[in-house]
C-alpha cells in the first residue's frame, strides 16, 4: 500500500505544490483508508489532514472534500452489516 500511497502523492503534487510531504501523506492516507474500507482510520486521517491544510480559497475545496469523506467514513464505520438476516423467500 505504501507504493500506491507514494504514487498517489506524486500524481497530486502538481495540484498542491506548496504542501509539505506530511500534509500530502495525510491527505492520501485518508482517501486510501476509505477506498480499502478502513473507515475508522479514514475518519482519523481526515481529521488530521484537515488540521494540516492551510487556509485559502482553493484549499477550502480540499478541506470540504475531506470533511465529506470523513462524514461518509463515520457513517459507514457506525453502520451495522448483517450478512445473514434470516429472511428468505419461501418455495
């Protein structure tokens, strides 16, 4: 996963050229955690990333995206998945 994370950071770097590596890493980690279903981790990573992203109009869009991702990750982390509900079609 580290290789994917490093590749993603490098692809995104041109869009956010002044971000320190730590901030870029937190942002990428948040999206990857969500993608791989690690929702509690995604919530944590989003919270850290939001705190590290500096103010400014274009950065505001990124912060909003991280907030949306965090809310979705929180909702999924809090959901209860039942594999077998016991309800079946009758013959």
